[in-house]
């Protein structure tokens, strides 16, 4: 498995990562501890060592992290563990401590995540969303303190605009603190806004690694959907049928035909499309079953040529 840098973080990550928002998710095979254990063991066995979760994932507060904490079974040190705090759109048990980007809030969030994840360090601690009510100096200064204390190894941000990314970089430079290691935002073949509004370029400019979320468009690009078939046992089938119903099936079918011509699966072509970009640190696709994560790891080897990447871009323009 290819290893990649995450900005200036003192570790590398597997190019194929694992998004962990399925652990605890109702109706999935990874809703239970047993299901989570199976996905995490399969990931580690396949060389997928980068795990991205958040305090709010799992349907109940902290559930994804709690299930993950029990799943290590002595293998914690094989993993690079990223989590998040401070999703501003939900109420949390820590809200009485202050705004979600405040020093008091994020320090308490870090302690709670460490406990749930059953670990003595978080490798990458990310601010889930910007908090306009807290000065960036306070948030980033508090994150730098956590690095000094060894509770986290690096910090990153999520859903920051290009301007906010540049401001964050200026703040850490001013503080003499470590650089912002990562920027996480939505990017897939059907959601390319970060390429057109400068967020991806800004991440590159400040030296952060980019972590694309919803990279498979909730599973649309796994190849298991068609114009007429939506498997019932899938997130799209259960919760988001509109994603398949509203897809541009002419483009999807043309893409499938191109993949067949190149002798690769749609999953291989899609993962390869991400991994031709040096700024992408890891493709953090989710998985609900061990077979999926094994398949995703095996599919992350192929890379399109520049001509092939241009053909994909032409089908799904930014
Ligand atoms: N920072 C943020 O604000 C933010 C927001 C959203 C997500 N995220 C992160 O991004 C990660 C990835 O997003 P996501 O998991 O929601 O979406 P995704 O990666 O686009 O889609 C993953 C889904 O596709 C299906 N799938 C994956 N591999 C498959 C395979 N080989 N064969 C068949 N089906 C397969 C699985 O769902 P089914 O089996 O149910 O079909 C899986 O849950 C999250 O886990 C989270 O860590 C971050």
C-alpha cells in the first residue's frame, strides 16, 4: 500500500483510508461491535491504516469512537487515527464549556475522544467546521498546546473556505506553531466544488494534505448501481435513493464503458483519479463490510494516464 504525507504531520498514511462514519450506523452490518471489529481487522490486514472518524459519528454521540476503541484488540499502533471535534450544527454534551472552537471546549473534546478511542494520543485532530464565534488564534493556539503535550500529533481542519485556510496558515505561522496538516472537504466525480472555488488550491498552497470526504458519492462510484437497479442493502438504497435516481446515467454508462476499455473496474478508475493528485493524502472511503474494505484496498493500485484522467474529467466536469 502506497504511503503518503499529510502536510507536515510526523507520520504517513495509507493512500486508501477508511472513513468511519458507518460504525454504529443503524441498518448496516457495521452497526454492532462485531461488525465494526470485522471491518477494522480487514482494513489493517489489507494495509489500510488511516482511519477517519469524529465525535459525532455513529448515530449516538461518541458511538463510532467507542466501537473503534474496543476494536483495536492490541493493534492500535498499526493505525493512524484521525478524529474531529466541533461540528457546529448539533448540540453536544460539552456545549456548556463554551463555543465549539474555544480552548475549553476542544481540550475537553480531546480528552473525551482519547477515552472513547482507548488511546493515549490522537494522530490527527481536526476541527470539523469553522467556528466564527471563536478567534482562530484561540482554536489553533489550543491545538498547538495539545501537540506540545503529546495528546495529539498534528491538527487539521474541515469545511474551511480558501480564505479561512489562508488565515489559519497565517495564524499558525504567527504563533510559531506547527502547520495545519490537513484540510478535509467534499470531493468526488460529482462534487467538484473544491476545485472551482479555490479550496483545493488553498490547501496545496498552505502545504496541507487534502482528505476528500464522500469520495465515492455515498457508494455511487462502486459500480453496484445502474440506471435501473438500486441494491436495497446499501446506504443509497436505504437512505439516499435520490443520489442514484438523479445521477447522470448517460455519463455513468459512458464511464463504465471507458473502464471496460481500459480493463479496470469503476472503483479502480475512481480511486486512481483521486490518487493522481499529490495533494490528496488518503481517500477516506467508508465501508460497511470487511469485503468492501478489502476490495477498496486492492483497487487503489491503478492510476490513469493524463489522457485517461482527462477523459474522466470530460465526463464529470468540475
Ligand atoms: N468532514 C466532514 O464534514 C465529513 C462529512 C461526511 C463524511 N466525512 C468522512 O468521509 C468518509 C467517507 O464518506 P462516506 O463513507 O460517508 O461516503 P463514501 O466513501 O462516498 O461511500 C462509502 C459507502 O459506499 C459503500 N461502499 C464502499 N466501498 C464499497 C465496495 N467496495 N463495494 C460496495 N459498496 C461499497 C458503502 O455503503 P453501503 O454498503 O451502505 O452501500 C460505504 O459506506 C466518512 O466516513 C467520514 O469519515 C467527513
